[in-house]
C-alpha cells in the first residue's frame, strides 16, 4: 500500500498543469460608470520609439476596450491618460531545501512454501522509501511586472491631482523573458476592473501544456 500511495502522488504531480501565478494590487477612485470614456497613452521620452511599448499599448488597449472604454485618436480628445511601466528585474538568488529520498526501513512479506516436512514460511524483505534529509538548492528568481496608471486629462493639464487608478501585476519566475508573461499579467490585472481599491490578491491561471 505504501508503494501504491507513493506512485499515486508522483502520478498526480506529473499530471498537474503548470500555472502562471500573479500578485495583483489596485488602488483607485473610480466610483462612477466609466463605459464610453475615451483614453490615450501617455509615454515617457524613452518609450516614444519603442517597439515593445507599441506591443504593450496594443494589448493593454485591447483590455481597456473590453471594459467599455474607447481609444481616442488624439490625446486632446481623451478623458483619461494611461501611463505604462513594465519590465523584468535583475533577479534574486533564492535558496530552497530539496528533500532527499532514501531507504527508511523494510517491510516483511512471508511466503508459504510447502515442503516434504510441512509448510515453511520464507520471509522476503522490501525497502520502504521516505525522506531521509534535504539539500539546499539555489535558483535565480526574476520578477516580471506591469504597472498601469490612469489620470484624468484635464486636471492633469491644470496641475491638479489627477490620478484615478493605479494597478500593479507581478509574477516571479525562473524565466527572464518578459513577452511570454505580458498577456497573463494583463489578464490578471483586468480580470476585475477597476477592482476593490486598496487590496492585493493572488491570481492563478493554468498554462497550456507544451
């Protein structure tokens, strides 16, 4: 039975779908219907000639459109200005303890063998496997992130406080590539928009099996 239980655990572990796990935090003052509002993207100087910026804008713009917002043709026609910040950090070394499996004991099975002098019980010994220790393993973990800030255009141009929304989505991975994470970060951030202000939550998505 012990061997069967171990086999089932390993089988379930192998069948588990890989997941994308994101931490999402939002803070906003959006308390009125916003469907139909027009938005435009506000770019930092280094973002104006960035192909990655264009890609992020296209995907975030699609997500905003699905929320009922409309992309303005000109900045001066927009109700809201959307600022984007995104990227991957330099990574952080994280040490974890990995269990070491080995023999922790033996179970005995007795086989009945008939002989000319009667029945003899012959013992057979089978090793029992378990955790006998652990070893430290160090990995580099990268944080991939997407920050979305939304401002009221008119108060912003007048120099007044104008921020209406700030959303943060991040994911930790052993992969440093940002592009594969972008659609999932957007999906996590806009799963509930604008969301409950002042909250942080964990969002999980099953990834397609390769």
